[in-house]
C-alpha cells in the first residue's frame, strides 16, 4: 500500500479512554494498524478546559511532535514550561516526561505524531 486517505467526519468515532488523559477525545488516524507498513503514528486529540488534561507521561521509544490546532495549553516537558497555541509545534524527545493542561477556557485541540509508531498497534491480543 503506497497511500491511504483517512478523514474525520461528524460520524467518526472517538476514543475517550486514553491512558493518562482526563476528559479528552482522541481520533487515531494513521498508525501501523490502520496503514500497514507505516513507520509513524498521527492523530488528533482534544482536551476540554477546566477538567481535561494529559497527565505526566513518558515514551521510552518514540519521539513526539505536537501541533496546536485550536486553543492554548500549558505543556511541561522535563520540568520546563511552554505555552502551546494554535500554529505552534512542540517536539518532545523520547524519554522526556511531558503533560498538557488547557488554559484560557477553550478546548485545546492538537495533532500529534509519534515516530516510530507505538508497538501496541501491531501486537496480537
């Protein structure tokens, strides 16, 4: 497979049971399961203000790029704080502790890339 088009529509199901995320919606789009052979992972996540946040997390094997689509969030990466807004990209290297908390009273929606894609997408259950 050389390419695959994946769209989010009003009927696309979301995942609201994301580990270490509170009150969020996530749409996994590209990953080694949905696109066999993919060496990365791409998705959209939305954190809700006042109650939504991404708790401290660490990925030993994957780099991340977070790209702000709407709203704002405070990100803490290895103890350093960043204000991430729509149009900002934040790279987080593998092995770094990171979290996000929406600020400003609106949803924080962001795109996230993992490289390489996480192994659980291809593990048998």
